[in-house]
């Protein structure tokens, strides 16, 4: 076992003192190289056993049918939805796995060590892994993927914003000397400290591809137990067990038992998902929402719930007047009662948020107090900005909770005397242009660390920065915060980041979502994951 990082002992003391929740402690401690077992041991506990439903034996064979959007695939480093990764995860695997309890466990890696100053990472490659063509998975494959993730010159490469400490600012590509390979090891030499890299290895765009990858995941070999069988965008995708490949993970996770897994696209209307379940056309849903949670309960299916840092933001694009004026953006916040948005938009199934996009369950959260609801002050600011007569247009998807939340915000703005209209568009239309709308509602998924979200969504110029927010002080503090392992010290910087976001009126971010999934009671391994991950090798039908 690698030595225990000094910061992990500090985190354990903070957990025992009540300064960190167990989930917060597990995320941070395991990112520093501890196994989940060692992390639990550091705080005097044994790992919690898996739920009885998920400990049942799985039978060999069978086809499992999952309701899920089937989106057009692309280079994995440009994936912008977990749905894509859920399909390709059958053969394109990850260096690190993010567990439901918040811990980070090695997958294609056997482990890692981080220097005390968080500037040197030593990654150990798990031995005995082969690609589906029989060739060995090596340290060179890991280095190849790190290098391609760091290529910020590739349009849409969302991974690059996670690896600034490895990138040459002048070339936009990996810095010379940043990656070194040894016998079964990869060493990362960072230009500044960053304690978020391990968590980033687990994120859904971090699928590991071979060195001969041609850009199409469906044509790529992989290390996983499945292979693609069919893929029709908006209709259906399927993967089937690769009986020609001796999967390495059987000794670690147990064998992959299902013969075939189908992902069936029923559109964005939850009523169609329920109808499919009621008719016996599917065995499991990607997510259950709104009033359909109770309806699915009537089927006798299992309900799985998880608390997340997933959310929705109603954001202005600062490149579109009048949203380049902070007074207009602040007015939108002041006219929005986040508790009302949670109740009307998400049926109260979550926690009220405060317009700064870092969640209480994330280890680096800082409590800067609730947001302010003051519709009179909102109108005063609009009048000062000369925008009192401007008609705002809130654009959203035509679905359930995102549409409902945007409707509720429009009603609150009207109550404040602000002119607003609503546009509801199909998902296929919305996501083609999601970063460009002047004012729209976008959902953001859970990430283990709050600083990951801030880097992905609000750092100047990154691909997913839909607000066009750009602030030199924010970027500088963000860089500083990435290198701090101590929870208390980082929290101080996070408070400054959160305050900047709120004071600049960057987003109306009203609540944190608890998410739900229903599945037939005969299925094993289908529990809801904080980031909606579906792991094909964990799924199966229980033995009688």
C-alpha cells in the first residue's frame, strides 16, 4: 500500500471534528491515493456493505433494456453528456472509477501517489490488462491519453480545461516534460499544484482510447467486456458481450454476465418512459423525474435515490446585451425566489441553492449564506440600467423539470414587473446551440469537487463556458485553489470564488437535485449513481 499522504491525515482529523462529512472525506482522501478501505480505516470504520439488493448473485446471460437518450457519438474527450459514455463504457474504460459513496477507486490504474506539494503524480498501471485485440495495455497508452486530453487546440475538447497544470500556454498542448513513462508507471510533472486530477480521470469524457484511435468510438477497440452491436441516433443503441476477449476485470469486479444491453430512446417526455415500462418494453430507466416517481412506484419496481451536486442554472450570456450589464444579471437573481423554484420546478426533491454552483456535499464548499430575494430591488437595478422595458426570453428544453423550473422563474419575473416570454424547444434543437442562447436553462451534472465545476463552467474561454463570464481575478484564485489539499484553506478561497460568481450575477442557480432511478426488482447493479453512470459489467438478472 502506498504511504498515506499527510493531507489525508489532516482530512481524517477534520472529519472526526465534524468539519467534513463522510462523503466529503472519502472523495478527498481517495483522490490522494488511499483505497476506500484504507480511508474508512483512517476514521475507524469498516466500509459500508453494499445494499442487499445489489449483493445478490447474477445469472449468466440475458438482454437488459434501458430507457436512455441515444445521442450522436464523437471523440470521447468531447463528450458533453453522460448518456454517450454509458454506452461506450462497455468497451472504453477509465483510469479511475467514481463510486456511489463518493470514493475514487483505481480501475485501469492500480493506484497512484501524489507528492506532498501536489506537483508530482505517480500513476501505476494495473498489470494484466489487454485490449480487445489481445495487445497489452501499457503505460504508453496512459501517457497517450493524457497527452490527447491536454490538446486544447481540438475543438470541443472539454478535458483540456481540467489539465491546465500540464499544458503549455503558448502551444495549447501538453508541456514538454510533463509526462514521463517507466516500467508500468506514468509520472505527471505539474507546473503548479493541482489536487483535482484524479477526480478528473473519472469524469465521463475521460474514456481511455487506444493509440490507433481514429475518432469514432464505434470503430475502436477497447479494454472492456462488451463491444458495440448497433447504434442509431435517437432510436436505439446496443452492446453485446465480447466473447473473443478475456476481460481483465472479471477478477476484480466479477464477470460481466449479460449477453446484451440495449439503450432505447423514447424522447424527453417522461410519460413515454412510464408507458414503455408499464407495457414491459424496458427493464430500467436512466432517471425518474417529477410526478412519475410515484407512478413508477406503482409498478413494483425498485426505487433508487442519491443526493447530488447536480443542478440547473438559468443563465445569461454576457456577450448578449443587456446581459453584459451586471445590474441586469443581478436583477434576475433578486427577482428569483430559489425555494419557490425548487418547489414548483422540482417538486421539492432537493435542497435550496444560493446562486454560486458549489454544493454543500462537495468537499470544497464554503457557506457564504443564502441568496437574496428582493423583487423591488430587482426593478430598481433594471431602471438604473435602462432595461426596465426590455423583454427577456427564457429558452428551455421541452421536458419535465427543466421546463417547469424555467416556467416558474418566468412567473416570478412577471410578478416583479419584469417583461418575459418563454420559448420551449425540442432537445435536438436546444443542444445544438446550448452555449449561445442569450438567456436559457441548462442542467449541470454532479462532480466530486466544486472546483471541477468552476473550472469547467466559469473559467475564461473554456468550451463549456455558456455564460461568457471572464474575470482575471476569478481565474487566478481558481488556479490557486486547485493546488490546496487542506480543506479549511481551500474553503477560504472557494468563498471568494463563490462570492464573485454571485456578486457578478453569473447564474440563477436555485437548487441541488436528489436524483432517482427505477428498475425491475429482478435487476442487480442498477442503483442510481450521482453522475448517472451505468456500469455494464455490474448489471445482471438475479438468480432465482
